[in-house]
C-alpha cells in the first residue's frame, strides 16, 4: 500500500464499545455490490463474513513504542463484487481515563482505492459520532 486515509477520534465510549462498533461495521461499510455478493453466497449455502485480525508493527523499532494502543483490530472491506483487492481498515484505541483516543486508518494504492479508503474512514467516524454525540473527529491523509 502506498497511501492512507485517517481519522482521529476522541470519544467517551469505552474500549469495549469502540471494539463492538468496529466489529459491527463491515456490513454497514460494504458497497452495494459487495452486499449483493454476500446475499448470493448465503443463498447458495456459503458464508460471507468479515475476517478480523490484529494489526502488528513488526518493524525493527516496534519494541520501542512508548505509547502502545490499548486495543487494535483490522478487517478487509470489499469495494464491490468484482473488486480484487479489498481495502484494509485498522482501528487503534488508547484508553486515556475518561476519554478514548481512536485512530482509524484505511490503506490504498498509488493509483486506486483512495476514494474508497476515504469513504470507509468517513463512514466509520460518522458511526462513532452517531453513538457519541460529543465525539470529536479530525481527518487527515
């Protein structure tokens, strides 16, 4: 991946509430074509689920991280039934006492995927604001 779209969110939601929101997000973030593909898969007896993983920094300086996140999660969001490369979406949560700092990151390629990555980050940030009206969001690239 060459680029990324980001949102930094300050929220009063608990770490578990942030995790639950992320866990429930893939069906809400998928494009209509990807959702239709899921319906066909279920109708034919198959499954169409989001795979989750824990993003890990395996670089040589990872052990020097002074402020590691309390919780991390990642998933892949399809951009359409025929899209060969789904967008990788990560969420990092830091527990700051009465507030949680959340970083949402979607990677994209040099020539493709930037619009989809931006849409995913924006929609996930909107989901946080819908659950916590006082959540503060700052977008970056």
